[in-house]
């Protein structure tokens, strides 16, 4: 087995599991891309083993602190452990993220279950090499009918991987219906945009929707209407959903009809809509945008975007209104996100109190010391006197 020696003060010496190219002092044994390598410090102490890819800026990702092979027994054990954790946590196992990358000891592996189908991503070279074994193991331990690879995430390019979508196990079942919180959604695991239903926000729907009873709601970046339909179901007096994507807005309208819910769907850029809204005031505004940045170097630009977004939204908020807002940019820390919100509120001359913080659900676990496993931040704010 080849390996690497890390430089002093490398982050892996302080509990992190990644080794960047700039942190490697030397390699030994001519490691090949996609192989397992030993990770050692300058005193020849073994720090663990990791997957190696010299084409990636993150050259080594540790997956064990002892010697370990990537064989069928390994994948069976790690996937079983991931499922057992979620069962202990009380997760709904038929609509759940079953594997979350480093948080489950499988760097680059993401597996989401939608009833009889699992959607798999293998975002690192080593795990992509073993994707057939991973898919077969997932099918065996869960009993699902189909495992689909949705390896169309651009991040694969940084690992030198092609973008691919295919059926790995079983037969494609086509679009299928799932239910959460009393609302039915049509999802398309193979052909839809990220299936159209974000599992990381299912718990957020149930937390935000009860606030909407008797209120007018504006759901921005609505995608296929998760928050909008949850609020309409919970008794909102009127719901407007704004989404720019033509396919998503069509599916949103279809989902609303499927559930017999009255939702006004607007296909528009959210920033443009907030300049020219349908009405001058809303009681509850939900902001759930896609990631504003995929790189830490563009964090300042993203924070300006969050500031401007909240400034525009706050100007449309009724006197006693509520904002539920989220960031899925893992390069933006929670305190940075909240500071940008505060700056936007100041620009809009609004005072709001924090009544609730929302984080990732238990099926998207966060590893302490590995901040990259945490990306979703949310806050619920309530208007204060002094508008």
C-alpha cells in the first residue's frame, strides 16, 4: 500500500479527515488514483487510511483510523451501520437520506430513499469505482426495487469523473408518489431535477407550516412547492409560490392539483418578483434559495446576495409578519448568514427577533471537526415593534 506523509499543522492532525494537496509533505509507494493509501505524520505514526486522487484538490479523504480494505464486507458493514443509526434516531426509513458521505464513513457516497427507489451519488473516484458493489449492497439491505445513480453533480468534475445517470439495480419505476406531512408529491428519481423533493427540508415543512394558519404566505424559490403546499395544508389564507424554473413550476402546479390545494404559482426570478410583487404585504415570507456559492472564495459575493434578498423581502412583510429563511451554502457559516440577514433588515428599517433556529435533520448528521458535513442553516424571525 502506498501512502502520504503530511506536513506539520495539517488539519488532519487536528481531527479533520481531509488532506489537501498543499498539506502533503511527500508520497511513498507510488499510489494510484482511486486506491487506498496510508496516511502518516512526520514521525511515521499511522493516522489512518484514505482514498487517493491526485487530480483533486482534496487529495486524500480518510475513511478509517486503522488499516481497512474497500471490499464487499466493508460496504456491507458501513451501510448497515448507517441504517442502524437512523433507525435509532427515529428517522422515517422509507423517505430518508440513508448515507451522508463522511458522516457515515463513506466519503463521497450519498444515498436517498424515496419509497421503493434509492437515488445514489458517488462523488469521489474511489467510491465511483465501487458503485456497483454499493448499489447491490443498498438493494440487499433495504429491499428496494431499484437503485438509480444520479451522478450528474458538477462536483464530480473535480475528481476527473464524467457526469452519468443510469439504473444500477432493478428496473426504473418512473415517476412515483410519496407522502409527507399529509401532502403527496410526485417525484422522478431518474429524470427530475434532484428528484424534486429535498429530504433535508421535510422536517422544516412541519416546523414552519403551523405558523401559517390564517396568514398570507409568500414562498420564494419554491422549487416544486414543498413549503407552499405544507402551508396551504396547514390553513394559510392564501399562498403564492415563486419559482424560476419552467419544469419545477409545472410540477408545482401539478402537485397542488394532486392535493386539492389552492396555490398561486408564479414563474419568475425571485429578486425581480420582490421588486414587483402581486401585493404589497405578506404575513409569512419563506426564503429557501439554492446555494449562493460553491466556493469559499466567493463567500463575500454570496453574503451580499443574502443581504439584498432579505432587505427586499422585509419591505414586503406585514406589521406582525414572520420570515423563515434558509441557506444551503456550506461555505457560509451560520453566524455569517445571520449577520447578512441583520444587515438586510437594517436596510429595510425592520426590527425582528429570532424565535427559532433550524438545522439539518438527523438523517443528515454533522460530524464535529468536519464542518463540510454541515450546510443547512435556517432561522425563523418575528417582527418587533418599531417598524
